[in-house]
C-alpha cells in the first residue's frame, strides 16, 4: 500500500506501517530492524511530530509471521534504543515528502 493510500484511510498511522509502505514504494525490503531504527532517527531529526505508541504485533495488523516477528524484535530493544519504538505519525503532505526523501530502506 502506498503512503498516499495509507493517508486516505486515516490521518495518523503507526510508524511500522509507514515504514513498510515507504519501503514498498521503493521496492525495498522492510524487515531489517536496524533500517527501521535509522528511519525513525531520520524522522526525528527532520522534526516530524512523532508520539510514542505501544504497539503489540496483533494491533499492528501483524497477521503474517514476518511482520509479527519484526514488531516483536523492535519491542525487545525499545528500552535500550528509543529509535526502535513505535510512534504515531500524522501523514501530512510535508511528512510524506520527508518520508519519501529518506533513501535507506
């Protein structure tokens, strides 16, 4: 699902789904936790308003094993590294532009 499609559903989304959509738009794999952490660090550096959000695998819509494992891996390291946490992101036009400018899936 593209970022534009995701935005049309609701204004705020969890960062895992945004990450997956951003990587999908570029045809890149999304299941690298280190890549996700760099993405979150980038968004914070760009000043996007991210709100911490506790997200369980089933709440993330993780019906497939790959996504569930990814969310669980992030959850295990979120205390040691805030970039592995889950956040809500408002998908405004400027936020989508910043997300699309990120090039390191």
